[in-house]
C-alpha cells in the first residue's frame, strides 16, 4: 500500500518494512536478532527455526524491492552476541547494499562490531524533511519515522472473536513502523480520530479507514 507525505511516496509492505522508492531504501524497525537464542539460553523451549525466519524474511523483501540501502531503525539485536551474530555476519557479507543502523535501546553490542562489517551506526538520521529515529520523537519541521513501540491493533468480530495484528501507526507528523522480527509481541494502540492504522494481513497491508 502506498503512502504519501509531502513530495515523498512510500510503500508499506506486509513484512512490516517501508520502501522509499525515490531513495531506493528500505526502512526496517525492531528485527531483534538473537531474541530466540536469548530466550532458549534462559530455558524457554522455543524452536530455533523461529529465529532463522528473520533472515528469510529479510531476503524476501530485498529480492522484491532490490534496494540500494537498508536503514534499520533500532533494536537490530535483542541482546549481546550469540549464534545469531555469526549468522548475521555471514548474511551481511553476502549483501552488496549499504546498511545503516539507527541505534535502539536494545542495541548494546558495541558499534565497532557493526562498523567492522561496513554498517554505519548513528543515533538518528535526517534525510530531506524526514527525521529517522528509534524512539518516537517530535522534531519541528520534520516528519518522524520510527519504531520501538511494536504497534498492534485488536480486531474484534461478532461474539468474542479477537485477532491481534501488527500495524503501521500514522500520526500527523509521525509514522511508527511495526516490528519486523518474529516473536516480538505487540503494543496495542487506540488511534485517535485524526490518526490512521494500516494492519498487516498475510500478503497485504489494509487501511482501517
């Protein structure tokens, strides 16, 4: 689904990524690599395949858009280095696109490890009239694109049926991206009248308006 802000047009993808065609850049928030291994290490019985899905999902969206760059909007990794770091290192070495990490609160791995892989590490980023950050922030004169919240929306059917789905959450001067990673959970939102919600269906993005 297309989304326009000013002179910029974006594509909201069912993966939770946001593509910026004029810049040929993918924006991705909250992958949380290493979260599965982190929980498995602490005794949770989670299948290893869930963590591998993040890599497969990244490959699919890269194949679809063929971007020249990826900007990760924070929480690329969930914790310290574990087996996913080795997988990530191998994955990055196979890529030929520029990568930038806007640091999030979970990104505790030292920046020089990412920089050693050729990934630029920044606290935030201004591009044209966009302000890219991890946490939702307001910056006068800019439209903020961010992550962190893992926004989700509860759909209610007849009776007691309920379904929680990830979503893009658009405010007047802000777009909050859904968490890209598997096993990340939701922060359920209640949009105001002047706000938009775009839910992620299986292979499409749907507006609630």
